[in-house]
């Protein structure tokens, strides 16, 4: 074995094997993104191969297949004792493949799909292990439908505290008009409304990156291929080397883009639904979120792509669509279950987070001081304590301001009292918010 496991990884190996040994036919293993699931999988597969078993490893994307093959080779697992394929290929070759003594499924939050179930039913006596960072589905269906037991690894914050993931700062800079977004039958936003949303973003992407990213190697997540290409062009025009890759990019070209990004020839990599699971570039220290989503899985997979550990690394997430308002921070502790869950209504259990008015770092609404820049949050006043607004601004002088224009701006770019008022109205902020913003800018004394 050419690698060693951390203590928490070894615990998961032991717990998963013990659960199977005590009579459970199928076990779900949960461990955060970046915690080294491939090493855990390889160790379990190595131990099964030592006993003469044949391991079937399956996952939904071919890029993940090549990664696990490399990991299995490093672990010294003989090729003849493994079948490593995408789920589609396995389904089409059921009668031709050797019977497995152990089935391992990675990214198994996908495995309620018919293709996976067909495989599991075909080899219904074979024990199964499934791995995921996020055992959660938009439909609310629990993975208890296909797993008997669940073992859970450490929380994200524990991994950060113990130098297994990089610490992260999240900045919230809102771009675009989200009022155009509509949910599809799957529960996430529809493709057509995401494309419409992107049309409302008329700038601020590169400027926000220059402000918050600190020249970091960056992955940008977009909703459409068209916009991903457009964003890459924006960065290139600003003199920042960038390239786009997507599922339809020719294989050789995509491999070259990925290679250039890993080597540092490309600083910014833009994509649409390509780089979410299993993509490992440890020195990538920033992600930019331009894709609004209702999926916790997608949010976690994308936002944590910059948190792979390196000494002295500080990761940065620039959430320009404010997904954090729906899901909280990647470092929040989460309680997982195999059971079905009720579909939450919009804004149910919404985390109490806000952005610092000065530096835009996401922080708790209850914080009295920004943990990033030290900005002291003013004490809220009652309506009786509210001062008279700037006398130079009367109701008859207020002109209508286009909502999409306002939401396309950073907070610091709101230049008049009118814009502050309209922005507060759109966002549902209390009247006192306008006063404090104006006070900070020196418009009110």
C-alpha cells in the first residue's frame, strides 16, 4: 500500500466493514467533499481483494472512473479483481461481467435512479457500499430506500480545525435579477429561466473577482455553456488567463484545458455542470458561484471545490448569486439521515446570515463585528429613533429605478439615496438599513 490513512478515514473503513459483517446488506458511507473518499474506497477494495474477492466499482461519470483506477493502482489492487465502469456501461454488460463479491458506488446520492437499481437487483446477494458527501435529494427521497445502514465521518469544520480541509471565507456580492427564476419539475431552477437570469448580469464578475479573490487560481460555475464561454472571454479581455470547458468540449481539448489549469497556465476555469464531483486541484483556492440552485448537493459540491488542504492556504468563495441564503455556509454542521424528508417550503429554516456592509464577507446576522474587517455593526434603532431622512431627497424627486439594474450592482456601487431606498425595498430590508448605509457614506450627519 503506497498511502496511509488518517485516523478518521481508518475509522470509516472499520465501521463500514463492521456494519456489513453484522448482517447489513448495504451500507452508506458519508464523508465531506475533500475528505479523501477515494482513499477510503481503495482501502476497502484492497482488503476485499486480499480475500480473493472481485470488486465492482461504479459511478455516473467517466472522469471519475479514470481517477479511481489510478487510486486502485497505487493501492496495489490487481486489475483482474476489479471492474471499474460508469453505471451506464455496467447496466449494458450485466450478463458479461464477473459476479462481484462487493459493489461500491461513488457519488451514490444519484443511485435512486433506475439504472443503479437494475444493477443492484441483478446482483441482489452481493453486499454494497455507497459513498457520498451529501446524502440529500431535491425530491426529498431518502437513501434508506436502497441502504440498510449509514456511517458518518467528521463534519467539515472539524476537518478544517484539524488541517484536513482549508479554512474558507465567503463573500456575497449579488449579480443579476433572480425574480426571473422559475423552478422546474425536478425542483431546481429550470434551464430556460437560468438562461434568462444570466442575461440580467451585465457586469461586475471580473471586478468582484479582482476585489475578493486576491489573484487565486479559480473555478467559475455558470448555468449555461454560452455564459461560461462569455465569462472566460471577460477574464481574458481583462488580461487574466482563462478558459472554458464543458461536457461537449472535445475530449482532447478538455484534457488540455484541465492540464493547463492544473499547471497554472490558465488561472480561471469556467464551466457549466462539469466540475462538481471528484475534480481535484489542491491549489485551486477560489470558486465563483454564478449558478443559482435549489440543490444542496450542487451547492456543497461546487462551493467546496476550493477547500482541498494545502499548508497556509486560505480558500475564498465568491457567492455572486447568494446561494448561502438558502443553504448556509459549507462549514455548517449538518445532520444526515436515511429517511425521507418533507420538501421544505421556500425560506424554511433559512440560515440567519448577512453580508458585512464594508467588506461583503458573509457573517452571522447576530455578529456585532465583522470577523474579516472588524466593521462594527450599528445597534438597530426603533422607528421612533430613526432620524429624518436627507432633506434634499423628497418623494417628488424620487425617480423609478430599474430593479435588474440595481441588483446587477455591488452594494458599494449604489450611488444615491434613491438607489439605496429602491434596493432596500426590493430586498425587503427595514427602513433603518437605508439610514445606516447613508450614514456610512457620509450623506447624513
